[in-house]
C-alpha cells in the first residue's frame, strides 16, 4: 500500500488512526474531532471527512 501522505499537515499515524476508528466503530466525524481534542490535537471534522473520502478507496484495495 502506498498512501501519499506527503504534504499533509498531520502525521500519517494521526490520519490512519482517525480513519481506522471511523471505519471500524460507529463514530461520527464530530466524535473523532472531540476525541482528537482530548489528545490536544485540533482536527476539524471536515478534515477527517476529506481523509476518509480520499484514502478509504486506497485502503479498501
């Protein structure tokens, strides 16, 4: 798998963590935004949505 994380504001492990939790558990994007805030990371729910839209097809393969 060769996900292109180059040029992203967040580290690849944060992106993958959000995507994993979204795809595995019944969490909303706003739930994930709140969970990241508890970890002192400011990630907007629309950013997480864009990550899922962009990287989910790649992960599905």
